[in-house]
């Protein structure tokens, strides 16, 4: 489930202190440990009920919470502690005045320092005016978020170096792919657990579903006094490691969810598999006890060949002095359902994690459109610096073929040609004259010059595009809003329904209102309870995969990421939902939908001399004096000749 900054994501507080306060702060927190819609709902409810919180939204896919609160009433540290108290990990990403962050934006600076300097440098950086937050990315890199209008990156770095002159503090490469690395690590773990679960699950499926339909029986294992069905032993050996080793993550998360009083989908998976496995074990133990009891041993001594116990849960037979026991078909099915269910849910989580990686990679590729270095022009020299160290009012050198590092204006006298296709979709390069606006991420395709930086960080054109995509992924569709409502009571409702089904069936079979199989004519109360328990367990197992709570936010995340990769920006998840009803699209110009790589798609052949064809233009400029297309390098056309020659044709038109 995704909760974001879009419509329906925030709920206004009725607290008058929040409405009247001018200390509105915006906090972003990374939330760890969320696995489904119920988890994100729990975090959101926890944040919204805190006094002083004006709005709160939680993004399950991006594992991020955004909170607008009154700093005079509650602190960011308190909000993080409240999230941790309900069983999740909370790491502050940014925190600052909401109005200033909205108007001025923010920028980030990654610094590589020694492990022993993480805490002292972090404390010093937080005390500098304009710094929003400072977090450790790993044991040697810290990320500082700041307001560019209040403090410059080089000024911030210089202040830290002055305080620690004997230490090496330098700018580190951006850590934009850290989340991808974490997701890849999670995918590796899920893949390992899935493969170790899928093979036993497949074998169990064959043994419990396929082979019985062909009346295949592998016989028994002979012991001194008893024989054991081979199927029962094999299924027990396959199901046990899956239940307690490869599915252990479900049980761990379920215990945490129950401890915080907010059951989630992991609780359903854990309870369903435990009850299914326990049901089969209980049936098997009852069979063993009955088979080895005094009455059964005496019956075995009387050598009644082919006599079967008339119990649904028993099914043991006597063969001379040997007792043969194993699970009946229905109990064997429940033994096998636990590994099958765990394998299926692990497969779903694996697909979800891979979808996250693909989306994050598309966003990282979009961020890689900007240059990583900039050529800083100073009074006496020029120096190549990381783009994170560019400050407002810096003069930067632009070369032909280079990317514009940040937003700014052209201050040199000579014009340049710039391709803004990555930002606007317009394939034709545009001429930039002195004073023209330059957007970071665009490519200089002709000429060179000097620009003055006017905007850095999140308020640049590329930064606002990234913010737009992030906000779109955080918004909710109507289906997600319904999933959010259902998730709050889904788990408890399913468990209550399961108990109700069990109680109903037990009442019906106990009172004789439902006809039982002939072999259960003399069944005991315990046998009737085991018979009724099958239906209650089935309800739990069917309800485990929550498609709406996981598939919907994943679909929004993937679609917006793929659209961004293809140059289409989606402002909200609601736009995606409404897009299914679109039957016609009106475009104001073709430049926004072309690929920017002209090629000849169709030709008409004429027998007239070339000189008599007035519409023919030789070269890429078309006589207009614009040689930017030649600079771009239009690929040579592939000629496809078609039609019949027409001697009267005096012009041609491409199709």
C-alpha cells in the first residue's frame, strides 16, 4: 500500500495549537520492518494520533514516512521514538521548516570521513545554520541535508575542515544507489529462501495431490512392531525445515506484529502454516497413541487381517503382530499445505522486491542524467569540482558535449545550442543567448560559454522532476484507499471468520445435522473436532496472500518508474487510474512525443530530374541556417522504395 502527499493521504488535525502555530516543520523518516498494508497503516495511525501532528503519510514501497508537525508541541526525536515503540525502525532523513523547504528546497552533501568522526562531525554539522539533518549512510560516509539559500556546500565543508584540520574530510560520491544495494541484498536472501522452499513444496504437491489421483502407493517402512507409510515420512521430512527454517522470517515478523498489537499479513501466514502443520502432527500423534495403546496391541494380537479402524483420524491397520499407521489423504494434504503456502508467499515477495529494484534503477538512471562534476571558474584559475559542491552564484564553464550541472543563466556573450530532450521531450536543440535560462541535465550540443548558477538541489528542474515522481509513487488510488481501510481489520476478521467456521462445522457434525462418512459412524468428540478443524484451517490458508495490499502499490511504483524512464511524468496515482478510461489524446506539438532521431520511413520515386523537384532539400539544415541537427548526428536513412514511378510528379511527401 502507498500513502503519500496526494489526495486523501493527509488528515488535518483539529488541534487548534497546530492550526495557529507558525512553527510548521516537515519531517521525513525512513521506516524499516514494514511488510504489508497493515504495517504501514499501523505506522500512520501511530504518527497521526500524536499531539501536534498536522499531517502524516506513509509510503510502503519506498519505506518512507512524511510528517508535518508543530515543533512547539512535539519534536522529531519523539516522533521517531513513537514509531520505534510500535516495533519498527525509524531513521530521520530530513527535518526543517515546511515553508522554507517548500520555497527554497534542499540539497545534499555526502562526506567521506573516518568512522571515529561520524558522531562529532554529525553533531557539529547539525549546529550550523541552514543544515536540516545529518545521517550516517555507512561507516565512512555521512549525508548532510541543507538549505542552499542559507549556507553553501563549500562553505559548509570548509567549516567542518577548520574544526578538524588534522582529519581527512572530503566530498564522497553520491549514494543514490544505496537503497538499490539494500534491495538487492534482500532479493538474494528471498531468492535463497524461495529456492529452498520451492523444491520441497513441489515434491509435497506431487505426493499429496498428483500421486493419490493415480492410486500410487510407495508402501511402508518396516519397524519391529509397526509399519509407517512412506508418504507420511517423506512429507514430514520435507515440510519441517520449510516451516521452521526457511519460513522463520514470517514467524519472527508475526511475533513482532502481535507484540505491538497490530496483526499483519505475516501473522496470517504464520498462524495458518502453524495450525496446518500442527493439525497434521496432532492427527499423526493420535494415530500413534491409538496404535500403540493396550486396546490396539490386543487387537493386533488377534490377527484380524484387513480390519481398519473406523476413525477419520486413525486409519491404522493391523497386519499380524505389526501395526501399520500413517496419515489419511486429507491430513496428508494439511501436512503439505504449509511448505506450499510459504513458497508461494516467498515467491510473491521476491517478485515485489525485484519490481522495486527495477523502479529504483530507472529513477537512478534519471538522476544520472546530470553531470557529476562542474568546471568552476574563479578569478585566477579554473577547477573541476563535484557537482554537490556547486553553490548559488558560482560561475561554471560549459563545453560542447558537456552536461549542464545545475540550473542557471548564460552570462557569456556567444550563444550556445542546447538539447533539452531529457527534460522537455523537445528533440530540436534550442539556441541560448546571454541571459537565457539553462536547465541542469541538458546537453550542450554546440558552442561553449560560461553560466552563473542560480539554483541547486531539489529546486532545479531535474530535482523537481524527481520530486514529482516520488510524490506520484506516494499517492493513493481509490483501490489503495479501500485496501488501506480493509487492512486495518482484515487479519482479525479472517481469524474470527476461521473460528466461526470451525465452531459452525463442529456444531453441525456434533448434533448430527450433517451426514458424516460411514467410516466416522463411531467417531469420538476429538475426531469430530479434527474433522471440523479442517474447514477453519482452510479459511486461514486461503486468506493469506493479500493481493490488493501488495499488488496495487507495487503497480503504481513500477508504472511511474517505467514512465519516467520513457520520458513521461505521472503526477499522481489517480492519473494512472483515470488513464484507463482515456479514449483520445490531444497533443499541442509533435516534439514531445518524437524520439529525436529522424529517419526516412517512406519515399516516392519520380522520373523527373532532381532540379525540377522544388520540395527537395539537401542536407540537414533545410536552408534555415540551423546546423544543430548536423551537430546531433542524424543517422543515415534506410531507404524503402515503394509505389510505381510517376513522370508527372514534381514533389514528394514523407509518410
